[in-house]
C-alpha cells in the first residue's frame, strides 16, 4: 500500500512511500511500517522516533505537535480519532476474522483458553489473544487487549494463514480506549463483575457500563452470560434481542470434590474436571455454552471437557508439593482462591502470600488484607509490582485491613519470600502464592527484574 492511499480523505499529502503496516509502539516496528506517534501514559511517541527509525519505519504520523525527523513526517489533527480508519485500511482482512469476545473481572483468561481448546478439538482452527500473549503470531503485546493497530495486524495475519476465528479477552481498558472498534464480533461472553480497575474507572458502575459496550455491538449474533452473577440482567438487557445462553453452577446435576479437581455429572455424562476451583466449573460452563452457540452439539462438546487444561498461572500446582501459584489480584479472586483450597483440602491449614500492585486501585488493598486474614491461617505479605510507589506504603495499606493480633510475616523480597514459604511448608499446610500468576517480570520505579513465581517455587522444591 502507498502512504497516500492510507491517508486519503484524512490529510492531503503527496509522499510516495510504500508501506507494509502501522504501529503505535516503536519497539515493535517492522521494516516499512508507519510509526503512529501518540501521547502515552507517561511519554509521547515522538520521544521514541529514533528507535522506530532504527527498527525500519518509513514514515511518522504525529498529532498536533510540530515535529520533523529523517523520514517523512505528517501532522494530523485529532490523530487518535482516525485510528479505526487507519487500522481498517492498513489491515483490510482483519474484519474477515470472526471474533468471540470474553469480558468480566475474573475468568477471562481461563474461559478464553477453554473455548480455544474446545474449538481446536472440534476441528476449528483459531487464534487466541489475551493476557498470556498472542497465539499463532510473532507479534508481541503486553496488554490483555492489544492496541487497535496491533489487534488489526494480528487478525489480518490470521486471515492470511487461514485462521478465520479468534478468541479475544476484552478488557475494560480495551473497550474504553476503543481498541476493538469496527471488528467482527460474533459472540460475547460475560463471566462476572467485581471490584477492579477503580483507579481508572473510579466507580463500579462506570466499570460495569464500560464492559456493557461489548454486548451492544451491532454485529453480535449471540451472547453467553453467567446467571450466578448479580449483574447478569444488565448484560442481557443491553444485548436486547440477540440470541442468548445463560449458565449457572446449578446446571451440574452432581459435583464431587476430589484433591485433584471434580467429578461432575452434566446432561447424563459423568466426567472429571482435572483442576481446582468451583469458579473453574463456572468457567468450563461458559466455554461449553459458547461453543454450543458457535454451532456444535452439546453432546459432542461435553465428552471433551475432561481434556481441558488451565492456562499458566491459574491455580498452577507446583509439582511434588501442596503449593499453588495463581493470578488472583482482586478481593473476589483472593477469596475464591483461598476457599478453593479449603474445599479441596479441608483438613489443611492455608498460608497465603500476596502483595498489591503500585499505581493501581488503592481501595482494594485493605479489603484483600481483611479477606485473607478472615479465611487463611497465616499470611506472608510481599512485593507485587510496586511500580512508582513506595513498597512499604502498599504493605501498610494492606495491613490496615488486618487485625493487629493476626499472625503474619512481611518479606518484601518476593523471591526470598517464595523460597522461604515453599521450603518451610508443613505437611498439613497448603500454600497460595497469589497476584502475579504467569508474569515473568517484577516492576519497580527504577528497575525491572526477571521474576517468575512458578520457576522460583519449583526450583525451591527441587
């Protein structure tokens, strides 16, 4: 494509440059890309133009700032508003991919992975985009829902490789920032709504209303909604006359708890779910209903459920020990994770290790401390991702929700805290390492460390 073709009716330019793509992140620029330089959270894209040029960009689009560099630079007023048009023109095949969107506070990653696994087992080649990265692609994204140009690029590439179905985790940030504008959503799944991201949305109602946007998309054929969540009627109402499927944990005719998971009965089938957590039973039902709505018979899907595998960092058991790593980082998720271990190991004590992220919702910290002290036997407080905040300030916020008489330990060094907890775990004790799950780095104000809870815990056992 020529740059003039890309910008027609947006800005008048006569710069004859052939381009291959568009990108908002200078670090991810590919040869012959256009770098779209916008204001970010802390820096402006023009601060990274040299890196973009070094990586092969052939032109730069800037917003209202006057700027020049060694490649053609085009100023476009209200550039951000033109992103959907630019994405569509730059990646015309993206809209040909049918998307299943999964939203909710907790469970997005698990449900998305379960849907993708079931579709694959039923012969549907599909892509998976979310918190754990982008499957079947070399494109990198650090967001649950990638920025709009990255998303269109991936979907365009999917279509070129005969992948015409994608499962996408749709975050509230992604919806609020218009990252999914114009895409071909055929289904939407709602898992649940609890407190999270109030540093961004400020109120739970605004957070909910943002997620509701997914269910108002015109192209949706059907929606899948968790009937056990108090907010489910709002999601059904906004979906209006679209086909809908409701699911509830009560759909199971029988559930037997085991130390490895559950033995379940559903529609006359008896099968094992080989991982922990009643919330995961709900996630499995979400995937089942979604794939059924996609067009497969329920009787063909249910026999596949015992083959499902949880995504990395979701109630991930450390081999040869009663220790689990989980991504739980909200009050509701912490409560569910602790209760999960109490249900599967009723005769064991529970030790939980967690912290809270810096530059994020501060109001949930005391709530998480209160829940942990109410449900667990012992607590180890440690650093999560402090980012720009003082780590001790975050710990103090958590402590404000914990009674002074409660038994706890504070070890800010997360690596040391994990190693100590794993190696001192009693035979009658379960350990929950919560907060970071699959993550492989730890963010501080002045440094970023390589750190994986799973690797540290497994090495400590070894």
